[in-house]
C-alpha cells in the first residue's frame, strides 16, 4: 500500500506592518473626534449660541489675526476683510430680527476685535496685543452675559425656538393642518413675527378668527396676538405673518427735549415713539389740506397731554394760529401757553361763537384764492393756518337739540375747512353716539384711542377694535389709527408740563401770526373774542392780550350783530321795534321778566310763573326759551339760568316776529 506524500502545513499568516495598525488607530481617533465635535456642537455650542456670541467673535478674531500674520498678509487686506465680515454680520443680524439695542453692542465688539486682528497681522498676536485681546474678550463676554436687556432677549429667543415647534401642531389641532413655519421667527424688540405658509383651503381670515384659541393652545396671555397679516416679503396669499407681542404693554421713556421742532405747518408733527422706539410723526397738512384728529380715552389716559403737545410744537410755527377750547378745566389746560394762543373758549357761548367764526371764515378765505392756487390756500405768516384744539367736546357736539347750531358749524369746518387751512384736533371721554354727533365722526381722518374701561368703548375710534385691548394701555400710551392703514400703531408720548408750555410761549412770542385783516373784520365774533376771559386767566396773558381784553366790546351785545345760529339766520338791530297791535300777553310778561332783570341772570321758574299768570303752561314757556336761545336773543348761563344776548328794547318785537302767523300757540 502506497502512502500518499505528506504536504507541509500552511505557513502562519504574516502580521501586518506596524504602520498599518497605527493608521487604523488614527482613523478611528479622527472619527471619534469628529463625533465628539459634532456632539459638542449640537448639544452645547449650537443650543447656547446666543450666550457664546461674544466669545465666538473673540475666537474668530484671534484665528483670523494669527492666520493673516503667518501668511504675511498686508495690513490693509486684513482691514478690508474685517470690514466686510462686520458688514455681513450686521446684515445677518438684521435679517434674523436682532433688535438694535442688542445688535449695536455686538457690532461694536466685532469692530474692536476686527481692529485688533488688523494690528495682529502686522505685529503678531502675542505680547501686548495678546493681553489686549484677552481683556477685550473678557469684557465683551461678561457684559453680554450679565446685561439685563441681553438676558431678556436671549430668554425670548429660547422661548421662540420652543414656540416654533409647537405652533404648527396647535394650528393642526384647530383645523389648519399642514401649516408650516417657513423660516426662523423674526424678533423686533418684544415683538415676534412668525412667517407661516398656509395649506390648501385655509385663508388668512380663518387664522385671524382663531386668535383666542391659538393663544389658549400656545399658553400665551390673552390679547398677545397683535395682528395676522399678509407677509410683506411675498405676494402669494398663502404666506402670512402672525405677530405676537407680550400682552402687558410697558411705558417707554420718552422725553420732550428730544422732540423735533417743526418750522412750518407743512412739516409733520412729532407725537412720540412707537413700540420699537422709532419716532412717530403725523401730517397735519396733507395733500388735500389741513387734517383732523379725534382722541378718546378714560380720565387719566393723557388725552389733554396730547393736545398740549400739539400746542407746544405748533407754537414754534410762525404760520399757525392756535384756537383752543377747554370746557373741562376752565381754560387752565392751555393757560401756560396763553400768550401764544389767538383765541381761548372756556364756556358754551364762546364755543358757539368760535365755530361760527370758523364756519364764516371758509367763504371769506375762498375769496383770497387765485387761479394758480389750485383751490388750496397757500399758508404763510400773512395768511396763517387755524388749528382748533378742543378738549372735552361731548357737551357741545352731542346729539342734543341745543347743540344743533355748533354741530352744523363744526360740520361745515370739517367738510370744507381743509383747503382754507382750518384744522381740528378734538378729545373726549368714551366716544359714543350721545357724545359725538354721527355726522361729525366720519370727518376725522386720524383717530387716537387711549385707555378705556371696556373694549367696546374703542369701537368709534379703531378698526378691528375687538382685536385690540385698550383696557391694558398705561397712561400716555395710545393706539393711533390713520385712514388708509389697516392696523393701529402703538404710540408712546412724553409728558408736557406747564413749565414746558410757558417756556414755549416765551420763546415764540415774536412768532405769533395775526389773522389777515380782510377776513378778521368780517367775522361776527372775532373782535370780542377776549371779552369774557375769566379773571383767573388774566395773569397768564401777554401785555398785548391784556390790551385786547380791555378794548374788546361787550360780548353778545353789539350795535349790529349777525347771529350765527341755526338757520334761518336773522339780523338783530339796535333800534326799537314797535310792538304790533296784537301781542300775546304771555310773551309780553316773559319779556318783562328779562327786561326788569337789567342784565342779571333770570331763572326758568320766574319765566314760567310769568307765563302761568297769563294762562299759559310750563311747556309753552320752556319751548319759547329754547327758540329764543336758538335765535341768539338769550343765552344760557347755567342750569336753569338765562341772560339777555340782545338789546332789551328790541326783545318783545323780535319774539313776536318769531311766532309768525303759522305757529301753533300751544299751552
């Protein structure tokens, strides 16, 4: 038996070279280092990127300066590169919505580090430059970490990241499934804009109606969703922006010393700052002429302060006449700036006369127009604008029948006074149908709402009033609604003190214009506008105004007076009118009561008693009193008090003529 040949055993495997094992170990170390770096970036650096902004800038400057020094780059190349990076950073922060109060410190720190990197390019990052870098890095980091405003902003950024993940889910639960957040929310101060893309079948109005439910689902305070509007960066109707702002409105510190002073009525007038701290101006003279403003709010909301701010700023305009009405405070609201006022009304009679003059001014100024004026009077110091500031108009512009004459005059001024240069700014509490005549409300193109007791109180001033909570407005903060703008803007105003008004009056005494003579001499009450100035206001008058007070003819008693009351207009003359043959004894008895009073006040009860003695009822007497007041024969001086407003010897003939043949003798 042949034995097969035996084969040698297979040789043992040769171990790989030592260098291959080292390469594998190095590769594994690199992979693990990459994983550790990625974990560090995702878990530590990126989530805390807001806190690490300042040290990150310092490290980037150190790296850039060291690299440029090793590469022996020219210093001007490093400077240009740092400037370009600085501009790119600022642009990125603006696009991200970083507020200016946070972007400016970061930009300043980046500029300092850029200057350091430029210097390090020449001399190297060591030595004194290294110590300077360490100091800059420490100061910037500590300041960024402990500053209260920066800490508040970083906290809001952290909340926004959570809200970005939660908002689409909430909208899906409310029936808007598929709504997507298209980019990072934009922060502007305390306001956050969430850019959304709506799904098929959902419109902006649908999301707008879900405001309260979205606030509940997100855990936001009531009223914190300020608006839902079309995204201004896109034309597609499914791209909208939901704006959130903290429900509690804080007062911004606004100083009157920062107010830009207008030089003319054509200049916009500063009213304060908006919620982002930007100056907010209004146009009191627009393309169509003088504009009108309506102000409302509860007592203490600083409505009168806004009117005082307008008076303060317009006092510096040499082409503006200021007519003020103060029925609330008996003239003391504008007392400190009285030397700069052309007229001040403190009672109902003066209010009626002021608006009668304003209405009569419209056709008179129409005669001054030239063809080249294009139906709009050019305003100057020779032909100044007339600005009427009316504080608390409810008793004069309400729907009461006794206000018919002044309401008609105000309607005339509001509808036709723009081109002749007559503007109005009026304020009152809790605007309603009873406090403002419905025909007057549409004439005001600009409306301002202060703090209200109920949300419904703002419905006469603001669009979408039910989406705005005016009850949370602090004193001095308003919602400003301008015609043509869909959304109201938040307005923060400064405080105007009596000292400020007195200072403005002293500085602008030489700027006070005078109404043109061709208009002034034909106004029925203009010459006697200072006749009834209360004694407590005399110390505030200028010397020229004191002379006018002394020289003014007696109020409501003139030789020939055109009564600017409700139509039909009548002319009262001072000569005696013979009594007709048939005179109602009751009328004669009522007239005797006024004549025997010799200018003193007459009580309604005395007039009623005189008519009752002749067999007439109380209704008969009160109806005649109202008619006589409407024709300007008498005026009401208080509750149940009357006084003559025409010559005594002409009263009986005038009231007899008022009866006429067709008037029913009731009572």
